[in-house]
């Protein structure tokens, strides 16, 4: 069978191919880009990549590097250390605005150049070369192949980097930069000049979507780091069109002046589009259109609640007096499902009857749900029940609870429910 996804993407390019906008020319080498190039790619969390159009054409990553370097700065310095130097407020300004927050002297966010240059300098490494090497290595791990710097674009941008130099010297005056500003800008421009294809970008985005885990199961970024990065992308990723983007497309995103654009749908996919003509905000015109269409066609807007939750909670019907009741859960056990389970357990009368909690169709128990469930078990026990868990995959390890009465001199007393592989085993025990 021919992959329907690829056909859909090819169709998308046809629909969104109007040739409005203009190629960025403030970096001389970018002015020579073929304006008609157009490509789209979608990467799933398990490593499947679908693409259409000029999917093997390389271009420079430019500002799409910013979220990934920000991730590395957080990894190296800790979130608090980074927040001390770079804020997370949308600026509404152009990407290369020479300004800092008046009250704190911090760049407003890491997606504009001031914040991105500061983030680059927070990456561990003795000099620009070392930092850039580590950064390219991270991008390569995210893309799943060795990436390298396009030296021509790098030299070209370096020769016209007065504005970024001005920003870096300004950062030095307020103490945000302690290294040589020119060296930091050199490293920052190297990071912007990494050469990628639209498929590389989709893969990189998919690792953010997977909470930092690559398709082969290796963890590349910590979950707390990806959450921070995606939040900043959602509010500041699209230059001064970030609000418009969030309301229409509703996906955390980042664009670059070479025409690349990535979107990250947490828990689902990484998406990338490449087309060099830019709109008045500096975002790829066709890229924006493609994302708008994709989001509408596939219902990807983050703020659109799914119509039916994936998880099911079955509360037992009334049974004969001495029959055990079975509370069954399927899917993901998060706050909202655990609340439904607790509501069901609350209806159990205070007696010594058996209560079975069946988790055999659950695939994940989130930490908050674990705490809620253990509290439910504790209270059932205090009411006099025997609790039996059906948990063949050990999703609720160490389910022991403290059932001692509150009070200073009461020794603590633990209760551990019996665990079974099947509901029948639990009922027959
Ligand atoms: N290297 C570019 C700059 O700093 C990146 C700009 C962008 O992609 O928005 O000017």
C-alpha cells in the first residue's frame, strides 16, 4: 500500500503553495536561496517520518536553534540559574530588537536574539568553539544523524553581524555576559548556521514532543526542560506574531529566517515546514499557511479538548451484599480518572467486604493518580475493607499504606493489598 500520509502531505503543499512573501536578505548568503523550495515533514514519537516536496534540500536552522540551545543552557545551569539571566515574557518586538527589560536588565525571552545570545553563553564550554561543538552534538542527537555548520552562511552572517554584536555588548554592560561578546556572537552564529533538512527538523521537534526521549528510547532532554522549552515556544516562538499563531494554529512553534518552521504537539508529533519566502513578521509565509491547514484538518490545536477521553473508569453496579465489587480503569490514570475512581470508592459502604481495583487495562499511572489511589486504599482499609489489586504489569509498585490512627503515641501500621494478575484470580482468592 502507498503511504496515505505522504499523499496527504503532497496535497497540502499544493493547496498552500501560493508564492507570497520575500526571502530574507540581511544575511547575504540567504538572499541567494531558491524561493520556490517547499517541503513538509511529520515525525512520530517512534521514529516514523513522512514528508513531501523538497525534503532533502538543506538550509540553515537559524532561529529554530534557539529552543534547543535554551534547553542545553537549562541542562547546564539549572532552570533557576537561567531564569536569573533570561525572562520568559513575550516581547511583541522584532526578533533583533536591542532592548532589555527595564526593571531587571534581562532579555525578555530566549526566542529573541538578546535572550538567545545570552542562552548560548550559558552553555558550558570554555570558548565559542567548544560551546558550538557541544551544541551541534546535541542537535545531531535530536536529529538522529551528524549535522554540521554551513561555513558559507556562517561567514556571510558573521560579516554582517553588527546588530547581534550590539546586542551582545549591551548584555555585557548589564553583566549578563561575562565572556568576550564578539566570541559569544561567533558561537551563536555558528549555532544558527547548522545545516538541516525539513526531516531533520521534524525529528528534532518530535523529541521535544516525546518529553525529551528519542525514538530509540534514549533520553536526550529532561522532562522538566522540555516543558519549559515548549512553554516558551508557545508564547514567544513566532516573533511578534506569537499571539495570532497560538490562537489560530495552537501548537508550540519556532521559525527561522531561512524559511524553516517547526511545531511540537506534545505527546503526538513533531512537524516541520521549509519555504524561504517570509511574511511581514519574518515567518515562512507558506509555512504558516501549511500549519494553519494541518492544524485545522487534523484537529491539532492544543486548546481544543478531545471529545472523548481516552481513559475509561467503570464504577461497579450494586451487587449482592457479600459479593466483592470491582472498580475497573482503562487507559491512562491521571488526576481526572483517579478522581472518578475515588468517587466510586467513596460509595463503598463501611464494612469488611472485598473491594477489587482492576488496573489490568491501564497503561500508565501518573504520580498524582498513584497518590490518590493509595489514599483511596488507605481509607477503604480504615473502613474495614480488604482491598485486592489486579495489576499484572506492576504499574502501582509498593502499594503499602499507613493505616495507623493519627496521634502521637500510635505506632505506625502498614497495610499492603494483595496483588493479582487477573480479575478472576482476585475474585477467587
Ligand atoms: N542568525 C539569525 C540572526 O541572529 C537568526 C534570526 C532568525 O532566524 O530569526 O539574525
